[in-house]
C-alpha cells in the first residue's frame, strides 16, 4: 500500500469514496465543511483507492476531518493516520484532533488504540447540527445507538513518535536489552 498526497486528478475518486461514506459534507463544532475542499492523503493498493484522510491544518493544530478505508482491518486507516502524523509534525503542529459521534464505538476504539485521548464531549451537538446544518444526519447510528453527541479526541504531537515510544517501552520492560539478546 502506498500513501500519497491527493492530486487534482484524484478528486473524482476521493469524492466517490467520501460519498460512499456520507462524508462529502462534515458537520462538527457547529460548522458544515466540504471535506473534499481540504488537503487529503490517499492510500492506494495498485490502481485502486484503498482509503483517504482529509485534514485541516490551522496554526499548531491539525484536524483529521475524515478517515475512511474501502475495506476495514487491512491497515489502511493506520497507514493514513501515521502519514498524517508525519505531515502534521512537518507543518509544526503540536496537536492532532478528530471529532466523532457517540455511536461510533469502532472509531473510539481505533483512535484510542493509536494514542488518542478523549478531550471534549459536546452533548446534543449532533442534534443541533441535524436541525441547523445537515438535516440528513440520521437519528440513530451504529449499533442502533441514538446519534446525539460529538466526542473530540486528541493526540499530543510533541512527544516521541509512537514507534519510538513503543521501542522505549519495550527496552524498559526488557531491562534495556533488545529482543533476542541475553544478559
């Protein structure tokens, strides 16, 4: 799998993927954004678009606006997230954040397993967005859970990169030895 920045000629494929996931327009924090108007990273498997992440960089913060994979559990989302962390760090961002909804327990699991922490709960934010910004938002979401609230998760980008942190933890647990070495 190859992850690369989106190009102008990729826009139709990006819009098709976002459309399949009802993410051409994203309501969050009381705003409605057209996700395809923002930078994107695309994951390619050969000539097939395997996934996309759209994002917004503002000052020292990077918002992950959308993250979608054509097929789940193949590492596409993780590859896109890792690439976005690199883009954000290169842009001088100190914080990476994402907004999801209370019903999206799969996203909550995904992000927390990759180092994100819960930062904000906005009760009834989805209800307000449905009433004022995006009436097509359904009343119930994944697993039949009523769709009402926004949850914001964040990751601090100023510490060691996840691979460095994992290596440091591994060294600490092994008493400073690397795998396969003896005392």
